[in-house]
C-alpha cells in the first residue's frame, strides 16, 4: 500500500519522517488499528523502528517548550470577535471574506511572509486556522490545539486533545460577542468544548458507537447547538479480506454546547444486516458507509442542517450516498435528500484487488466539500455543491433540493474533480479542480487542473485558469491541481495547490497576481524544524490584510510538511 498500490497511503519516504510514537499510535488506535490488531506491543514498536530508524522514547516528556512567549499568555482577555470563524467564514460556508478591505488586486503582489509556526512531531498540517485580531486557534496532527498570538505566532495556551484535530475549529461567542467556547472534533470521534480564554476542557463527548468512527469535517454552531459530522476509517479496514465489511454508517450529531449532551443523532443509512460471504468466507454486511467527512452547513432561515455524504462501503448502495441531506436543526429529523450519483459503493479493497470490494466497485465520487448556501445577486438562495466527479450542482433549498443547474468543471477522479471546497461572493462561484491523473475509469474528458469561475445564477463557465506543472524532480507526488478548498475576498481568489504553490488570482479575469512556493525549509521555527509541502484539504484564510495557509500533507504520496504560514503586506 505504501509503495503505490493504495493512492491514499503515504509513501515509504514520508513514513521515514514520522516519529516512532506516531507509528505506534496509528497501529494502536489510529488509521492502521485494524492492521495492528494481531501485533503485540513489542512488535508495533519494532514496526516503528523499521519504518523510522528510531526507537520509541517511553520516557519522553509531554511538556512542550517554545522559543517565544506571547504577552497575551499572562491572562489578558481575548475579547475580540473572529475575523474568520470555522470552515467557511460563517455557517453558510461561502468561504468569502466580505469584510476584507486591506488586500486588493492592486497591492496583493506585495504579500510576503510575516511569521510562521512549525508543528512539533508533524508531517501533515491540515487543521484550518480560526483568526481573531488577537489570536489564531488551530488544531494539529499531534492532537494539540493551539491559541497563538496573531501578531507573532507565539503560543498563548495549548490544549491536548489526545487525538489528531483535523479541519477547522469554531468559536461560540458570549452575549457580548466575545470568544467563549472553542469547539471541534478529533480523529477518535470525540467532540470537545474548550474555554477559549484559558484552553481548559469544559466537556468531551464521544459521538458515535463504531470503534472506527472519526471526525474529519468541520463542526458548526447555531442557537446553542453544536453539529458534528461523523466519518470512518472502515473504508481502509475493508481492504483486509478477513474483515467483516462493513458495519459503520455515517452520521450527523447535534450536541448541547453548554453541556456536551447528545440531543439527536441522524444516521445516513439503516442498520447493517448480514448479506453474502466473500471468497475467504468472511461474512459481509450492508448497507453501510455514506460517511460525512466534509463540513456542516447550517441554514438558520429554514432551521436546517445540510450534510454532504460519501459513498457506501458495501452493497447494497443506498439513496443517501453521494447526496445532500437536509436535517432539522432541532430534532435531527430528515427533511429531504438529493442524490447526484446512484449505485456508488466502494472501499479500499477496490484499490488492492481485495475480496471486500462491492459489486458496484465505485465510482468513488463522494462529496468531500461542504455545501455553500449563497444568496445570489438576484436575491435567490442557492445550495451549491461540488463533487469528486468534477460536477458542480446548484439546488433549490425551498424546493427540497430541486436541481437548478449542473456544470462539469473537471474530469473527476479519486481526489477530484472538486475535492474540499469552493467559494462564492454571491456573483461568481470559484471552483478549484484537482483532476490528479488516476486509474479511475469513470473520469470524463481531459483534466482541467486549476481555478474556474462559474456564474452563480446559471452555472456557465466564465473563465478557466489551467495551471502549469512547475514541480521539477521530487521523490513525492507533485501535481498542479487544486484539491484544497478555495477562498476569496473582494476582487481576489486564493488557492493552494498539491504542488505547494499558493496563488492569488484576479476574481474578474483569473489572472495570477501573486504566487509563492511553500515547499521549502523554514529553519528552526519555535524550536522545531520547519518544512513546507503539499497544500491539501483546508484552504487559505483571509483576515485583516493577511493570508493564513497550512503547508504539508503526506497522504496520497504527497510532500510532507508541518507549517502554518502567514503572509502580510509590510507596513
């Protein structure tokens, strides 16, 4: 799997950069837990030594030290509201910074690196930052959530979630509009509420009963309710012929922000039942899957939650996979479902020739991108979604998700098509397309890796900027496509590529106005060796005249890295 058979797996050369403790953690409770089940404690440590050349230090201190201190760490109140909150700069997930006035098409070329933060013990940086004028809140691969000083990146406080924190964290504000509670999910399928002022835990709740459940998408908040998407690692476990595939069913969970109590759970499929047996004689189960590994969108006007789902893991395929599901915010009841691809059942066995690959065998065109709820310039509300197939769909939220228009932006693929997200200013829709060449037989036409602008009202393509391949020689996968989410501000579109390039585009013409290569060594940053890599999953955050981006992603064979980078115009 780590030598090319499974595209999603990190390459062996990337595993060599892992800490041995991370290898052991993965085998014990992480993505490789199924493979680690037959191994003794000693053998797991032997695997870690084989892959990294280093032994696990059982006496290592968990106390972190940093090269600088923030003046805000002395108890100064963090009383400024967020400039960019959660995944999409708001619960409608527009990913558009309407309030940005300092960055313009005329001066964006003056951006330069302001400060950087290197995450300890990390080879992947994919937790999107939340920015206030005082603090940057961000999760990490090693499971630590940081509050960093917005001025210089020095830590204000840290909180150990004990499991990787992916995607974005979100702030719930008090009655005066000041930061009160920081909320997020972890890789072990726990939701956390942390005091935004001190980093102290308020509550922690397990949100799913399946042992391979996980949270990779961003949570959202409204009216005292935290809404959590739930995905699973079972798609990887299914590659083992002796694994009884599959029993996980995707879910969206509503919790009380005040107490952490689960208010409701909405499952995306019925409970699995025994079906057939595979060629090894292992009992198969279904239906399963339809995970929600993208972010949550909340529609307060209609009191609805919108979740976009992935494929089924096993047969039979259901009508809730590759779909948008509208769920009541207060009860968790389903209002409607709009499926865009039927009969999509797929798991890791389909990549390796394993016995658990379902008869549908794909096309693996799930939704990794959250829905955008956008009011167009004409005043009409549209629910816009982008799929790994390369298709973009506009749905009518007032007509049970009736299709308004559809447009093909890319050829599609295992990593998209459209992978993690789009952006809209209410007039244009800015779409990042990956179209990484894979062996997916369902791809349509030539690849279109780059940035595309669609007319929000009609779906017509207004311009495309197909990006050049500037990778050069590298032992890691490198491609110019845009898999990470796209962001925008007045007159500008920002996007980071699989090749580590961060660019600013003119929103009207698509011309590149500024670019920088994040794949480089950053030296000793906050006491940690800093190195950049591929830009994947979370997108640029635009706030107060600065652009925040994470760099480094070792999955899919891509370039590892451990950076949070902040670019500003020097005053």
